[in-house]
C-alpha cells in the first residue's frame, strides 16, 4: 500500500543522512518514477525534503526538522517509541533517543501514558552494549570480527562474517559465517570476549535466510518419559505450552521427551532438583543416578 511505502521511506530518511531514488526503488520494489512521486507527496505533507543533484547526491530531510506527530496515529507512535526505547536499552549511544526526538516533536500526547516497557539489556548491560555497537559497525562496513568464544566444548578463537544481531531466548546473539567451521553459526554475546573488528573485508557469498529454530535442542535421538511434581506445572506451561497431555493419579505431570543429546537432557532435568524423575528408559535412569551420585560426593 502507498501509505505503508510512504512511512517506510520516511523512516529511512530519518535514519540515513542521504538516500538515492535508486536505493529506495530497489528497497520497495517500485520504479524510480514512483519513488519520485512519493518524495513529492511527502514534501506536500509539509516535510521539507532536500534534493541534491549530481554524483553523490540524493534526498534528505532538512536539518533540524522534527516530524509532526499527526503523520501517524498516537497509538502507532506509542508502539514505535516502545520499540525505539527497547533498542536504547542496549545501545551505548544516544542515536535512538535522537531518532525518537525527531519523531516525537515534543508531543505530550504521544509521550504520555507509556504502559509498555521493553528492556532488551542483559543483567550486565556492559557485557553486551559495547559488543553490539562494535558488531553493528563491522556489519555496516562489511568487515569480519574476531573473538574468543566459550562453550561446553571448550574455549576457541573465532573469526566470523557477521550478518545479523539477534535478540531471542532472552539473550543477544550474532549470526554469521564462521571461517573456522566453514558454516553459518550463532554465537551468544555474553560468551564472547576480546571482541575486535579485524578490518578485513568479508567474502562475497550467498547468504541464506536466517531462521529461528527455538526447539532445536529438543530434537534428536534421546527419547524418555519424565514425571514432574505438580508444583512445577507453572514451569512446564511456561516452557512447553498449556497443552499438557498426561497426568498421573496424584496430579503429577508426565512428559514424553525428545532431546538432542543425553548430556544436555540430564542438565535440564537437574534444574528441577527433586521435582523431576526420569521414568524410562532404564538406561537413562541408571546414568542419571550415577551423575546424581557424583554430585552428592562433591559435598
């Protein structure tokens, strides 16, 4: 729809110092003639768009101009502001605050009544904010980054071509091409140390679409039945949804598990303490008993 495209063009103009009609044409998949008409429509709406001719030219919003709130509804603006503030919660700069100032136009009707708070920062904000800014800069320059990474398999030094910063599972990740594994990988920012930009240009390659497989760990050859105490119903609902298929006579919860590997499966069951019991197969019961005994011997 045209209104959606106009809002999209306006958003880009607010975030970039200058943009060409060719870039906008490619972005919105319309002709440059259509983009020029859209730019004219935005100008007629009262937003001063400056056109700079020649090589290196393009369109930009006149310096110091603030977008009037009537361009979008108050409810729409509140959603946009909530999103921008969420980015400000992890940013080490004020860029999102400046963008908010341009959009808000100091309008009390837009800024008041903020009932939605989105905080994307980690418990230790300093652990991710600097990394996010460094990775964003590297992506903009199309350069690789290097870092030391800590995982269950040990400590390694990695070089990756970063393509996406991802916030999911309540944590920040960077997704890109790992030169060590020669494959696409996801890395958790809190497990990364000594992060630097290498200054080296990333390779030209076909980038696959990023997909989120939240339950990748719950797929594989480990199959077991586990009983959870009824007091843990809140957690089972939180992690697996409200459709709980089985209960025993005491009201305890029975779950048929499928997991990627026994080590991570046992570690997950341990988080329930004495409120979870592996019922079958017997092999997993015996292995888990040995693990519990080792933990007991530590004390």
